[in-house]
C-alpha cells in the first residue's frame, strides 16, 4: 500500500478509536515514509495519537520530533551486547538519541523489556546503567511467549522483576485473546 491507502484504511476502520500503534518488524527501516505517515495521521480531519514500537537499534530525528509516544523495546540479544553483557556502544548511542529527543516529554517515551527468566533482570539493569535520562520514563517488563503456556512460564519472573524494581508489568493481551494466531 502507498501512504494514502494506509491512511485511508486507518480512517475507514478506526471508528471512534484515535490511537494508532505502528509496529513491525522494525518500522524505522522505512523512516522516511514512516515520518510522512505520522504527519498524515496528525494532519487529517481526525488527529490520531501515534505510538511507535521499536527495538531501538535505529533512530530518525524526523520521526522522533513527530511521534507522540515511542515504545522502545531493547533486545537482550548477544549480537547487541559486548563481551561483559552490556549493550554495545552503538546500541547505547542510538537509544540515547531517543532519550534525548524525548527528554522534555516523559510521556513521550517508555522502555519495555521482554523477559523469560529472573536472570534477565541483570541484563536490564546493565542496559539502564549505560543510559542517561531514563528517570521519569516508565519502564515495563513483559513475559516472553507466543502461547499462553509459554507466557505462564515467564510471567512469574516478569512480575517479580517489576515488583523488585518498581517497574510496570505488561501482559501480552494479544496472546491472551488470540493465542499465537498470525494476522490478528
């Protein structure tokens, strides 16, 4: 679909809903059209609140200036970590760009970590240790899993981590409702 088709489809099916979440894959792989879509969603007859979900490996200033809320979900993957288990400098710099872009707008950024076990807490704390300006931005933990049984296995760790650190717990509502069905 081109930009107008996407915007028209959103308008056609949104009804009274005025909040749009752009997710992927990684939406910032298409930063220029993404910025244009956000501008279109803000500038139509109905102004949408637009959230971007990103893994934080890419940054775009145009998108950052326009987006209402960026939900960064840093990945605890070996290729994004250094030998000591801390995020690589490149990853830290990109995440820091987002934090600085939303520094004066604490409701404009949140961090969300997907966890499967208690040990993930150490990795999250290492991420946060390397970032400046996280204070005031909400931090969420979400259990890892595509099925209800997988979620149940990791939910206890996620809840424990959230409670210990005074963070938010976020359920995987789409899995609760639709299971692991694709395209819903």
